[in-house]
C-alpha cells in the first residue's frame, strides 16, 4: 500500500509541475505592444479601434493617437477608423509600432438616409427643394 501511495503522489506532483510549465509558457508568449496611429498628414487619430486579430482583445487610441495592448507575440493588429481603410499589422519582433491610415475614397459613394428617401452623399450637398403646406394634404 505504501508503494501505491508513493506512485500516486509522484503522479500528482508531476501533473502539477506540467500544469505550471504550460501556464508559464502560455503567459510568456504574450507581449505588450505600444504605438501611435496617425493619418496621412501625420496628425494623431483619436478613437481609432485597435483589435488583436481573431480575438475580442482590443482598445481605442487616446487623445494623442497612442495605444498599448497586450497581445500574442506573433499576433496581428487590426486597425480601423471611420473614413479610413482598415489595416492589418503583424507585430512579430516589434514592441513599438507607428501606423499611418489611408483615407477611404469609397465613402464618397455612401448612401445617406434623409427624411422619407435616400440620396448619395454627393447629391446631399446639392440643391434643396421646398414644399408648401397645401402639398401635404394631397
């Protein structure tokens, strides 16, 4: 019976050590990446979304366009902001990143809902028509 108990305790200790090594190894594969997001002119982009690809781990840039995020050491950052093209930036071997976003010219073709109809953004800045109160009754 003594030998069986010794084998059991040895197994418990080995499993605990294995679990500890796996947890420490998993934690060691993450790193903190800091950086700044700017537009094409070099101005900081406030409120840009920074997300680790394939996860829900993310944040938004501060008033200086800066961010700091703990991600997998071989992960990829997905950076997006309204009016700019979304970018994917691999972080392998980097701890500080500067990301410059490009404007998205597709926004000129966006449709904007107005009143009871819709128009393209380009047409929205055009002429405005007026309706007399008598026309509402028809």
